[in-house]
């Protein structure tokens, strides 16, 4: 089936709508999985990761609060998420106010590692908060960091392959 769009705006609106539906489905799913707990909005950072190639493996999300450790050192917190459709949702609860940055990767083979080839090029999808773009290497903490007021924060990261 071939669909034609009368304008770029129409195609862009459809893309935004499909992502919104994926994020809503994730929120509903995460509530069902954790049905014994009421949804926690206070003191949490929720990271929706969109654009995944498949549902294999899981997402690994690392939260950093130290610019020196970002992006490959010791993270402040780590979260994992199943993948449904082309998205996943990582939730960090009980996070104090501060400046943070997030690194995510699609651990498609569920081996617990971010796989790279012999030249250090990624073999699995990855992304950074604020959708900071890598240029020859991972972005700096300043490019990916955000201020968190200690309440509720929802953000979206587009995965890169």
C-alpha cells in the first residue's frame, strides 16, 4: 500500500501522532506491569526512547550527575526497560534535584554490553538526553544535560543506529 501526503506538514503531523501514541501505550503498559504500585509522578525522571528497530532485547538507560563520568564512567543510576513497538520507557524514581544527563542504548542481543565493532563504531542503537548529537565522539555533558527540579520530568530520546 502506498500512501501519499499532500504536504510535508501532513507527513510530519502523522509522524508526531504515531510517536505520541507509542509513548501513551508505554505509559499504559508500564502502569499495568506495575499494577500493584500506583503510578509515581513525583520525584521521578521518565525517559521515553523512540525509533527502535525491533522489540528484541531491552533498553538500558544510564543517568549521570557527574560531568567527569559522562558518558562512559560510573552512572548515578541505571534502569532497564522492555521494548514494545518502536519504543521503551525508563523510569528513575527518588531522584534529588540537580543537573543530569542520560545515555540510552538498545541492547538488542541482551548481552548487557553496548556492542561496538573493532573500530569502536556502534553496532546497537544509542541516544543522549536533549537528543544531543555525537560528532566523532559522544557529546559532552553540557550538550546533553538538563536541570531537574526534584519533581516530575518526562523527556523523549530518539534512538540512533
